[in-house]
C-alpha cells in the first residue's frame, strides 16, 4: 500500500487551492493501492468540505497536527511514501520518501505583512523559536494522543487551553500506562442549564466498549475526568496481577449536547455547531504548563517564516499550475517546475437559457491577490449610469466565499454599501448547485484580478491561472477578462472570449455584447470547446502519470 499525504493548512477556507488539493486526494484515494491522508492543522469536517467543493472524499483520511515548526515536520511527513505540500506560502520541509511541492505562485513570504509583523519578526523571532523548540519537546509528552475528529482548534487543545468540540469528538490514546485525564466544560455562552456529555472507551481497533461515563455540567462548570490505567481493561487491575503497567491503545468517543452560539463575529453570526469545551489535562510540570500557556499567545509566523529557500531542497519535484507560475518560479526561485493545470469539472457545467447577467466569481478579501470586486462594482455603476437604456435590464452578480475575518467581512460590506440602489447582487458562501445554476444563466463573465497593478513589481497580484474563467466558458458565458497572468493561457481574444487592458476597454467590450453587436453563438461555442482542455479527466490522467513516476523512483531514494 502506497501512503500519500497531502498537506493543506487552509482546508477550512474552501478556496480554489483547497479544491485543487482535495481533487488530488479524491482521485488518488480511488486507486486500489493508495492510502490518502489530507493533513491540516485545524479540524474541518470532510463531509462539509466534500459538499462545498463538490467532491467525494469518503475514502480520504483526515490527519490533524497541532504544531507546524520545522522540527515537527519530520513527524508530519516522515511516514509517507509520497508527501505533497499543497499549502500556499508554506516553507515546511519534507521528509517523505518522495516529496512534491505544489506552488500556486512563488509569492514573497512577507507579502501580507504590516509594520507590526515586521517589527515582531526582527525583535521577537529568536525568543519565539526558542519557545517552540521547548514546546516540541513538551509535545513529546502527548505523542501518543491523536485527535481523529471533532475539535475545532487542535493547537489550543495541546497547549492546554479550552478548545470547542463539534458535539462528537474522537481521540486515540496509544501505549497508555498513565491515567487518562481530560477536562470538560459547559461554557456560560451555551445557555444550557445542563449539558450532557457521554464518554466511552474501546480498545483501539475494537468497537467493544470497555468504559462508559455520563457527565452533566452546569453553566460555567468544568470537571476533570481521570480514568486510572487499571480500569482500562474494564475492571480494576491489581499491581500483583502484573497487568497494571501493561500499555494498551484506546479510542475515546465524546458525544455532548450542542448549540449554535448567539454571538456575532465581524457582523456575521457564528454558525458552527459547538459542543463541550475540552482540555488536555495529562499531568506535566508547572514549568512545562507555563511554557505552553505563553506559547498560546505567540504568533505562528514568527517561527514558520523562512530565512531562505533551503526548504525547497527537501522536495523532489515542484508543481506549477500554469505557464505564468512556471515562468516566475524560474525567475524568482531559479527552480524548474512541472505544469499541472488545475482540475475543472467542466462536465458539471452547461449552458442554459441565458439571462441578462454579468457574473464574477471569486473569494472576497482585500489583500494582495484580491479579485477587484469593489472596482468591478464601481465600473458597472459607471456603465449603468451612462447607458441606462442598454443596461437597465442587466444585473451584476458578485459571488464567492468569505472567511470569518473582520477585514474580509468589512470588504464585503463596503461593496454592498456602494451597490445600494443599483442592480448589483453580492452573494457570499453560496452552495455549489446554486453557483453552477448562476454560471448557466449568465451571459457575460468578468475577471479583473491584478487590474491596475504592476506585473513586474507585483506579479503575485494577478490571476495565476483562472479556474472560474474555465467554469464560465464551460457554462457558455462570454468571458471578458484581463489580458494578464494566467488568463492569457485560457482566452484567445475574439475567439473564445475577450481580453482587456483597461477598465474603459472592459466597459467598451461589455457594451458591445449588451447591444448585441457580438456573434454570441460563435464565441460561446468556442468557449465551451476550449474549456475541455482543462477538464478533470485530463488532470486525472496527468496526475496519475506523475505519481506513478514518483513511485517508480521510490527505490532510488
């Protein structure tokens, strides 16, 4: 059995990069002789990921690791025959038998840093590295505890701070000799007079329950459950029997009452299903406990920020997602790469009866690689105001995911405020079926990432490929996209879409289409045909060939 690990730190964001890494996982998990793990550092429900990204991850395992320092990387990666780092801006070294680094774009690692980040990096990095090294040694105390599922913030749990559960948590305890100690709390925010919590243990790999406990917790009450090692065989074991020090492995399942919090985060309601708050209470010295408490307030970037590109030497192959990324990897990193275009499920998109809709799809965020939704809204308003008779029946739809971050939510709110009294609809975090329907109904597709930016100074601000453009083409939309970045590898001007150099040119092309001065059927037909080049079937064939090559090279490592 070939063990494959795919590392995606941002699994819970459901972005384009996550669809790429998870599509890899889906394809590889279907092969009879491959065992596939998705590795991340914050728990995310794979069923939810599958639903949001329209994938089948039922044969994929989720592995959650709390620490991501370089010293911890060997534990994360070392057990895999093939390890694929699919995390954007990751400098994690790899220790698998064969290692692949998926580079969406060779962006500078400090691209999003503000003054405070740079200040902390200069003055506090050595202390942070020292603390994390100590934490890695302390973490060896927990090496036999694994969170299988159901804890939202794994790092907090192993730092001995309270971590929300999802209502069903599964932990494994291996090589147990000492008592198992776990803390349970019913937070006051649950508004539950009593929270029930059912705990059960079974021997690892055996579903037979050998220990059960019911806890009922009052608001704000915290209780510590200690299960002596002698009770883990279902009965008290005397020292004389010779079994008291026998090490065994167990699976613990915790099922608690749940609630959806009433509080709001950045103006949006926290919609997570939350259960009992869990604490790792395994006994350690007060000094170690203090170090872990302090570490909980140390920003991870102080440790993970790379001094150089030495980590790349641990990878056998670099993957790029487009000719654009390949060019800049060579220019900025002086490394060769293999192009593997992102997978697009073109078969899931099809033209339908077209409405007067101009559509743009992309995540909402204001940072360096943002999709220019605010500027698109401004230019649509200008187009609408100056050409009311032509544009009165057209609506601009801006659709995409938004993270639960204040600055991201503020960005969405600024677009909504600007768009008041105009036919502009802002749709956040809509499900896959609704998005596919919107693609099918839309006449025109806009994409403007990088507009107004200097490609030589900030190449990372442009679209590195353009998955949504291909989805729009497969749906029979007429793409009107920026003549920069990866978009030029997809669109041939006036054949399967249009390329623009300025906002004025975008509006000019759009106006011609809305007037009916463009041959709709020819452009749309060519777009649908061209989209098949980037199909998931082509991606699957190239991925499997690539992995086979790496497997053939296993004997040489």
